[in-house]
C-alpha cells in the first residue's frame, strides 16, 4: 500500500472531493484525520477519524494540529480541500461574500499549511492544495471564487519554494467540473437534463468528473512516486480546457 503508516490530515473532508481523498488514503494504509466543521454522515472507515476544524479560525487550526501532534507526533501529508463557492458577478459581489470566500479558500489554506509545515520540518512531508481550473480562467459570476483559487495556486508555489529545503513538497490539483454538492444548485430546475448534456459536450471524455478521479491524483502526489514533484499545478478536467470552443463535428 502506498501510504502505509502515514499520518494524513484532510481539511473539508466531510463530503465530496475531501471525503473521497480521505477514503482513498485510508484504503492505501494511512491513518487519516478529517478536519471539518461538520462530521461526515458516513465516516465508517476504520482508518479515518474526525476532528472539529474551522479553517477560518486560527485558534481552531492550532488546536486541531496540536491534537494530531499529541496523538501521532507528526503529520506526513496535508490535503487542503475545504472550500466554498458563491455565485455573484463582479458588480454584485458584496464585501462580506468576498472576504468570507477568501477567508475559507485562501487564508484557511495558509493557516493549515503553516501549522502542518511546522510538524513536517524534521521528516519532510507533502501539502496538496485543491485549486480549480477557475484559478487559471474564469466562469461568469464567480468573482470571489476565481480570485481565491488563483491565490491558492500562487500560494502553492510560494510554499514549495520556501519549504523545499525541509523536503516539504507542495502542489495544487485543479479540478474541472466535478459531480459534488458544491455544483448541484446548477441543476435545480426543469432543464436539468439539457444542462447535463451541454456540460458533457464540453469535455472530450464525454462525462463529468467524480470525486474519485481527484482522489486518485491526490494519492499519487502524496506518494514516494512523486518525491521530485513540487510547486506544480495539475489540471484534471476531462480535457475541458484543452478544447477550443466551436462546432462539434
């Protein structure tokens, strides 16, 4: 197993991509700590435990990592999957929504990564941030989200450069459209099937992504097979951003 005896922390691991990553690491032998404000409903894996975490609160972040240190003495990998997306155009984005989005998506990633890095300095480790293809290109009405994910991509490079001397690697996974609850509001009307078919046509592979697709890449990035990979952003989107708009023949 790729991650036998490793200690792995996954933020935002109560659902969607974060939960899929936690389960994949646990299946590969890791002891996984899921940090989230809400306990997952189906946290059944014997190698996964839950700890309360609010990534926007510095005290909460420090308390969780101190708890992990007391229990295990170290952290081998951190996956930052906590995130939020609010729908609003640039002209209608409120300051409250702007600050809340950046606080969770960007500042939260900074706080957890810094705490984890202090526990990794002696042995090395791996930090994996969940970014987005919207950190590189924008969909309409996602001003705060796009800005926060662009910041996560830049933060990843800064962490990789500053911490390489400690043998701490940091990379970003940039998912495209993944079938999670974060995106379900898009389908909450009578045009569900029409929208789904249109979305599938955007992807050369002909389907939307699943959390397991992201978990597979996260599992590799945290493994010894990727030990010379750092400071990189990995797009995983079924070919969506490789496809120019135009007529399907």
